[in-house]
C-alpha cells in the first residue's frame, strides 16, 4: 500500500468523507468541521483536503476526478519528501554532534590537562628554587650566628678567667693587681689585632689605671690613637711612655709619625733623630725621617736618609717610592724613574696606583717612559 492510499484512508477514517463521491447536502456541515480538525492536526495534508471540499460544495460539479487525485498525491508526496529530508538532515546533524562530542570533550580535556601539567611543572621548579634559596640563606645566617656566638664565648671565657683569677688572688692584692693589669693589656692587644680600636683603648686605660708605669702600654695606646686620627692624644701617650723610659726608640719613632700628621715636620725630624740614635738599624725610622725632610724641602738630607733605609730594608717598596718622589721634586727624572721602577718591581699594583695620583711627579707627567711605567 503506497503513501497516498494510506493518507486517503486516514482522512476517510477521521472525517467519514470520501472525496470521490459528492456528499449529501445535509451532512456537509459535519464534514467541513471534521476537515478543519484534520487540517489542524495534520497540516501537511491540507492541500489534499482543500480540493475535495470544493468538489463537495452543492453548487459545484466534479467533472474530472482522476487528474485532481493525481495533483493531491503529488503535493502530499512533495511535502512528505521535504519533511523527510528535513528530518533526515536533522538526524544526521544530531548523529554528527553525538559522534563529535566525545572527541571534542577528549581534546578539550587533553588541552586543559596539558596546561595544568605545564603549570604544575613550573610551580614545582619555583618551589625547588625557593627552597634552595631559603636553605642557602638559612645556612648563611647559621654561620653568622655561630661566628657571633664564638666571639661571645671567647669574651665570656676571658671574663670568667679574669674573675677566677681575682677570686684566687684575693689574699694577695699586689699579685692580683699585676695579673689583672696583664690581662687588660692582653685584651687591648687582642682587640687591636681584631680592629676593635675603641675596645682596645678601654682595655689599655684599665690596665694603666692599675699600673700607670707601663711604658709599652702607653706606646701601644698611642699607636691606636694615631690609627683613630686622634694625634694630639697619641703624642701625649707617647710622651708618657718616654717619661717612663727615655731610651724607647719605638715611642720616639711613633711620636714623630703623629707629629708629621699634624705637619710639625721639624719636631718630627728631631724625634726620628733620637730614634735612629738609639737604634741605628731602625729602617722605618730612617724612611720616616726622609719623608719629614722632604716636606721641609731638605732634599739632599732626605735622599741620604732614604738610602740608609734602603740598605736596611731593600724590599720595602715605600722607601724606593718616597725616594722617587724626592727626586721628582728635584727634577731629576732619571733617578726618579730608577727608584720608581724598583718600587713597582716589589709591589706593582700598589706602587702604580700611588704614582698615578702623586702630585710630586708633576715634572714627569710628560715623560713617555713615566707614562708607560705607571700604566703598565
């Protein structure tokens, strides 16, 4: 049974109307009502019902029913085909969507998982780097803390030993004072070596309060005051040492250095003369004497002093350097270059840096050999 026949039977069964036979006038209203209901329920069959209703009109006569049936069949067939195509296309689209949905979901899931993996790897690297940096910083802090604790323990140990000695010698005041003075003097030396000059001064002051007749402590105190550029106090400390021991060459030499810092070069030379008189092989004092004489523009005496110092300490670069400066001030370029070469040979970097900024070499600035010597 084909589709057109099936449709025909459906309409006939629903409406009781046969389009091939003219209905009776008395039943026309009922048939129209049923046809309208059929059109509402089956819109695709409206074309098939329209023509028979026209034929059922009591004013019309069916002339050729066969061609009309063919037109209805063609129209219904066309609409069914169109509906079928739409339905088929919709089903195909739905099927494609259903097929692609899992693949698309998998691709999207893979993409997000890949991105998540990359971010996790980066985060892991950052965490490891932060962990390494933190550990390194903590190790550095631990080492610094250990060093600080070590220094504190040393100071506490020294203080405890001092207290023990005080307790042990409580019955002998003179012995207690001597030992405590030595302890303070040792503390001063220790602080001086460590570069803690203020603590060294305090320790020496305590030692001198107990025993003010210690010439070595006065001299050492003066050296630290010179380091602190407290030259007047340093000179006073050296003179206290010389009152206790007048034949103390180190105190005379150090006094001359402090006087030279205050530009009292004439008095400084007198102090150096006393030092080399007491100790003729005192190379440092001869060198310092030459420097003071150069400042007094007594160049010949200064050269003699430098030569004496060079005989005693030939490997001391400052002696040769100061001698070169003196020759430079005299305008003796050859002798200045010769002495400067010896200083550079002993300590190249230090001597070159000093020479590059030295105003006493002004007469040599245009000398090519001097430029090459200084620049290396």
